[in-house]
C-alpha cells in the first residue's frame, strides 16, 4: 500500500466528516482548538501512535492511518473488541516480540492497548474542557478474501493443495463506526453487554468506544476493477522437520500460498473508498439526529 494514497484517502474522509457533521447541524470546532487543549495533549502522550503503524489483530494485518495533523491512537482495549487483540500475524516482520509489538517505531502493542485504561476519562476531560462532544470516526477498509483446500490421499500419495484469492474493497462491520464521547460520559469507559470478556475472542461484540456509537451490522462490499493479483507464491513442507515447523513461521500448514494484490488504478480506488465511507457516514449521522 502506498502511504501517500492512504494519506490522501484519510484526509479526504476527514474533510467529508467535517462537512457531514456541519450539514447535520453540528458545530465543528477548529482543529487548532483541539490541538491546543491540555486534555488532548495528555491523551496523545498516553495513547498516541506513529502514523502508518503496522498492526495485527484477530481480523488480520492492517495499517493504521490518521488524518494529517491529528495523532492517531487506538481506544482502550475494553472498548475496542477483537480488533485490539493481536493473535494473528500473517505478514512476517510486521508484528512480533513480547506483547506482539508493532515493528513500526512508535507503533502499538498488545500490551499498550491494555494499559491505556485512563484514556476514556481523558476523552471525557477533553469534552468537558471544550464543552463539546468528542467525535471519532473509524473505518476499517478490507481488501478481499482468500480460500484454500486440500485433497488428501494416503500417507504415501501426494496431496493436492489449491488456493485462490479475490480482491474487493469493502468496509468492515462492527469496527467501522462513528463514536461520540459526551461531557457526561462514564470516565471508566463503556463495555458491551455481558461484561469485560465480551470484548475479546472471535465472537467479540462490536467496538463501543463512546457512550453513543453507530456502526452497521453487515460489512459493505465495493468494487473489484482496480486490483491486479499476481500468480501466488507456493511453499510446501520439504522434509519431516517441516511437519513440526510448518510451511511458514507459526502457520503449522502443510502448504502455504502467498497472494500479492496491487492497486492498478489508485484514482478509482480512492474514489470508491471515499464514496463508500461517505454513504455509510451520512446514514449513521442521520440516525444521530433522530
């Protein structure tokens, strides 16, 4: 992924968010006012991460991107659900070490997202200081899916492995959201019904990093025309040792396929993502007014 393209898309979403909030009757404070706030500075000191940080979680590998001039940060893991639990590392060298730390200097880790327990309270402090609602728009853009299968015979007969990939831009339900932290919100943060444990595991509840959170129940699917997928790289276990180590580090697989998808039309991809986000954003903000 080209970071310049990611920055352009994120900045365009930020501009659109400001416009959509204003269109729905919200007064948007200048960014300079937020940046000068003492509460904002405390938030960033505690939870701020490097832009374009590499990150891994139960949904796969991601690049975390924030709007230019605003330091990105992840919510406290009690409020984020399975997106903050780094148990799946698919791209070697992105995340590793104790606590599943991002390889990006200044990036997050599995430990750091659990240590920011005071973050919800600091967001409430910021809302009180500015006499405003803190609005956070988070969009998880997905890039498609992969499938693999094996036809097994006997121990003396070679197995047949097949894999396929389908590249399609989309927005992930549950984690894509607009969250409002109001001045009267609980400083201890919010948790999904069922308690703390419902925020973790494959069946984790949607993110709830505010006292008013809007998302969509089903993921949104977009176009496919601006992707090109190269012939996959295939790896098989060459010897008995491989049966213990797996085809790749940590996979435990008999065979491994690596698909590489390239955005062949960046302009069309940018337009598609912005169009999907704008449609979803406007629908969610309409619900806030109601």
